[in-house]
């Protein structure tokens, strides 16, 4: 079950420069900074209302974000929706013929497990589903 938008991911080449820009645009006073090894990125996120904006920079030339920037340039990369029952949602989507990038959740930022739906199945939009790690563990160990 989709609970709502969790964050909007923006691919950036230079995290420090982008942080300065968004600090000015939105009067951001504090960023949450984290490296997500599984995705080979470093993020700086901040809240705008009830939604996080996640500036995402590659830390490796082979990261999906580096490849995205090389192909399309900086900009909106994905929209993330928080869900209840992440694995169940992935199983449902797969059974409905939706192409998944991740059939099993992987580690993401903010202590979340994440999985991406392939853009070819979503009108060229990269969609991420995410669930708090502790909620996922509870649901899948019951």
C-alpha cells in the first residue's frame, strides 16, 4: 500500500555546489548528509513541507547516478513513494507485468530499504518504493 511521496531525488554532479544553491533557493539551514554504498552515491537531503528533497551525487563513475548524469545531465532523477509491505508490493507489481530494477529491496538512505521500478513500465519515470528498515523486518519476520 502506497502511503505517499517520501522524497524527490535530484541527480547532481557537485554536491557542495548544489547544496549552496538549494540553501539559497529554499533557505535550507540543515542538510542530512549520508553515503549510500549500495548505490555508490552521497546524498544531502532536506525537507520541504512533508517531502524530502534528496540531492544525489555519484561517488563512483560506475554508479547509476553517474551514468544518468552522463546520459541526461543533472535534474530530477526519481520520485520515491513510501509503502507498507515493500516486498509484497514488488511481488504484486511483478505479477502484474511491471518491469522491476530491484526484485528484492536494497539498502537506501535514511535507514530505508528501497527498490526501483523500471522507467519503461512507468511512462519513462523512475519510481522508487521505500520502507523503513525496521518496519520491513517486522512485517517479514511475523
